[in-house]
C-alpha cells in the first residue's frame, strides 16, 4: 500500500486525539494536514489494495474535520434545547406581558389621581410616600391589583421598585429561578433627595442583570419589565451615565476561582480608588455606585483589604448624605463605624444625617462621641457647638447637600 494513505490515517488519529483532549489550537493545522494527505491518498491510493487506501484517506479527512463536526452537532443540540425551552416558557412570558400591561394601566390611573408613582406593599396596599415638604402621604390602595406571583418562581411574587416619578420596574426571577438583580427599598427622604441614589447603592448596574427574553437563551437571569410613560433607558439615563463612568474608571474584574478571594479584593481596591476620585470631584452618584460595588466585593477580613478599602463605607455614607438621602446615609455611616469606631468625621455626619431624618437622640449621641475623640481635630469644636445647640432645644447648622436629583 502507498505510504500516503497510511500517513493520512495517522494524521487523522492525531486529529481525533486532539478533539478528545480539547486541544482546540491544533484543530485547524491538523485539519489542513489531513485534508492535503487525504486528497493525495484519494488520488494516489497505491497499486496494492487501492480501495483500502481510498478508505483510509477518506477517514483521515473526516477525522481531521471532527472538531468542526463536533461543534456543529453541539450547536444543533443547543438550538434544539433553546427552541424547546422557548416553546415551554412562551406562556410564562405571555403572563408577564399581561401583568406588565395591567400594571401600566393601574399605575397611570394611580399617578393621575394621586400625583406620584406608588411603592406596592402586601395585598392591594401601597407604602407611605414622603412628599417634597417632608410630610408623609398615606396613599390609598390600588383596588383589585396586587403584585402577582412570578411565573418562573412558584410561590414568590414579582418584585417592584419605583423609579422616581417616571415609572416602576417589575422584575421576574427569570428562567434560572434565581433572584440576581437587587432592587432598592422605598424612598424615605423628601425631595430634593436623589431618586437614583437607592439604585446606585445596590452596587450593581441594573443593565448587567437584564436581557431580551425573546432570544430564547437559557439561564440568562432576571427579566425586568418596565412600567412607565417613556423608555426605560430614558428614565434611567442619570443612573446609566453614572455606571458608565464607574466602568471606565474601574473596569469589572473577572470573578476569582472558587475558594479564592483575591480577584474580588482587587475589584474592591479599584472601586475604592475610583470612589475617592469621584467624591473629591463632587460626583456623588458615581462615588456612591463605585463605593457600593466595592463594599459588595470587599470581603469580611480587614487584614486582606487593599489600599483604601477601609474608607468604602465612609464614602458610601457621605455620597448618600450629599445626594440628600439622609436616612440611608445614617445607616451607611453606622455600618462604617462598626469597622472604624474612631472616625470623627463619620460620627459628625451620621449625627447630621440623623438630625435631618428627625432622629434627635441618635444625633445627640454621635455628636457627643465626635466631641470627645480628638482635641486636635477641627471637627471637635463644630460637633461640640452643634451638641450644645441641640441640648438647648435649638437647631444646629447642618452641612448642606451638594447635589440632588429631581423627583
């Protein structure tokens, strides 16, 4: 037998071995080698047993093409699975769309009657709304409408969060049944508190958890349903712009291997650096988003924190303060003080945030602490003067918020 078919067969065996062991880089050169040798073997099979030579050559070409054949078969199988899943879930998506349409109509009626987009509570009830003057409005329930169950998560309701007065986001767990997109709680401060601060404080760009359910892909996460007059991208434009800046300043770091945290710590360090810069520039929404993402990735062991990570909680609280979200700022600064109990500036601003949130006992307690931590700090005298004014029944001068968002 001619040696060419034999060599072609040997090359084909190499190609099959490379396919089995996942050596993708060798697929193209081995296929070219098998193709050339196989064609030569077909043309010159040898004087002895030419039929066997041609069979060897043809099998060599098929073996060389095996990586591409395997990929094509996998793609075919995945497309079949996706098509089957799309057929199975089509009724569930239809239910979601019907729910969205119903919610849109109910929300439009409610806003026309009451002047604001409601936060939904259990049953048909709505949560209290903090008005621009600081007063609380207990809006009426929505007759005949309650947050329905999530078709993709039996026994769990869909999640609802208002987006300023532009509309609301109704979120399903999606085909994987896992809740991935954190939603902010209701606004607790009157305007001009930033509507987007609670969203930025979740530490996640909401666009990273969304996808087009019409693509039929498997396990792609949450399904956000926008309920509002304009497009979701227009309503969320300030938040999206802030996250774009954060992604540019501190690009997302790939997740670390299982059991390791170094990758997450690197992300927290980069986020801390970006949050410091944004805060120094007065870009509070960007600072809040970066600091919140950094806190989510920081880890619980202070000994493993990178440069600047100890200030992430402080930056988060201060950004919330400057954005006018004073009650959330007080909570964030209290969490920071659990890490750094002697941060005099955090005590002082927590007191001011508590005072703006009508929590005078907390304000007095933290002013008293701030007035005793250090005799050298310029904050000490300011805190003592505010404490004296508060104890006399007066109203201390509070540092102003430097930025806000329209409600």
